C-alpha cells in the first residue's frame, strides 16, 4: 500500500494545490491500533507480524517529508521498513492522538480540533480549558465529550510523560488504560523494556520533543538536532526491548515553517464573524446570525490566494473529518474554514501560548499530512 504523494509546490497565486485528504481505511493513523490488536485488515506500508509483542511509538511532530529530507541525521529511522501514511484532518495533536488511540475518525470521536466550540465556549482541548474556565472538566467532562474507549477497550499500558497523567485531554483519549509515567527519556526506555520483559504483548509510548522544538525554533538546526536525538532514542528502544518485539513508529502530524508572521483575517471578513476557533492553519470562522453566506463569499474573495476556503457543508460533505458525522460533533465546527496551503496561518488574539510559534501544522498539505509508518522487529 502506498499513499500518493503530491509533488511539492511553491505558492502559485493562480492555482491552489490539491489537499492531501486522510486515507481512512487505506493507510491512515486510524488504522494502526486496529491492526496491532488484530481487528484491522489494512495493508500498512510497514510489516507488522501477528506473532510476538508490539510497541507503538508515537513521535509527535515527525512528518514524513521532514524525515525523508533528513535521512543523514536519522539513520536508525531511515533504516526501518515502511513508508508514509496520512494523519487526520485537522492535522493537529489533540485530534490525531485521539484518532490513533481510538482508531476512529475525528467525525466519530468528536475531538475535531485544537480549539473547538462546545456549549457556546471555545474549548482548548490540550489544556481542557476555556477563557472563563482554565480547568473545564467539571462542566465539559472529557469522557462525555469523547465517549469512546482507547485501544478498542483493551487494557494497553501506555508510557507517557508523568505530567500528562491527570490532564483533561488524557482523560479524553487515554482513560482507563494503565499509565506508566516518565520524567526522562532514559526512564521511558527502561519502562518499555521492563514491561515487555514482564509479558506485556502490546504497548503504546509517546514522546513530544520534536513537536516542541519545531514550534519554537522552526525547521532549522535546532530541529535537526532534536531529530538526531530522537533517532538515538529509537535506537535505544530497539536495544532495550526483548527479542520478538516489533517496534512500530509513527507520528501525529508533520510541520510547516511559517516564520514569525501570521496573517490577520481581513477586515471585510471579520465584520461577518462572531468568533474564531481552530488554530492558525485550520482556522474556523463562526458567522454572525444570518451572515454565513456573506462570510463565505468574503473569505473566498480575500483569502483564496493562500488558503483553501470551505464552508462547513463542504468540509463535511467532502469527508475531510470522516465519512460519518453526527449533529453533536458538527455543532463544534465553525461556518467557514480557512486552511492555508501557503506557509502561513491566520491570527486569533485568543489563541495564545507561552511563545510565538514558528513551526505550525493543522492544514492538509503533504508536509503536514504525511507521517511515517515504520517498523523493525528485534
């Protein structure tokens, strides 16, 4: 199975590139857990033997294109068998990690973005907070907003940072699974080897360093240094696990270097907007009452030179988030989506963090959508 890879394009104002849509059921991150647990029939590009133990290692932010361009700094990963698969849309951590652990499309599990509308509030899914409620778990229970169990109901141990153990987002996408926390990567490797030697058949592990470095420093020398470190980490994991273990490596999304400047949503567009949600590279515009059509027309007039501009009906009908979406999930979307294909994003004064992001993701370009599916059996 091979995912079609569009050729890389420079921005051409006369023609937008074709979005890379999620390959649900044909080589997508939604296919990984069902395959590992013996419930899937998708032929992944990486060999996954039925026998032996399995470790699914998710490296946040390691896109296929970025890895392929840096094979010299990542010899361990580059030597593993496999190829690209797609992530989901939006190509963002909260949505993609939930799709990995549940095996469901965003339209099914309902975590449809980094920031989404819930009960007339914009919920930051990673922080599980709103502007008025920094901790919204009491009013927006994670297990009700995302009701599906991870790992298809199997008790799969997961090794992740200790700081994530009690977060609202962990309750949404990891709940019920035994969490083994780590504070250093050496301890992470130790836990993986120990659990497999103790007889665990399937493990999940998560590391977020590459994504953090890309956000803060872009795709320059600091990114290369972190990728080289992660490559050594994978080599350490392969050395630590017992014979008969298959290590399957993937990611939640890739990256685009957007520099330090974002585009403001044009004033002619904002006069039709009640609020914004999503993130810079998948920005949802929520229309003022009765202005959805005017909003779509203005957004296309002002921003179609740098972004795919779609109405919510078009996003749903074209299956970007999955083929089946209930009304409760649809209500979490805006009326018009601005999804850049150029290396930029759209501002939202309410979408802030501890530092200005340089590397970003969320859109449907090949750089963001294609992620590795690589394996090695020890």
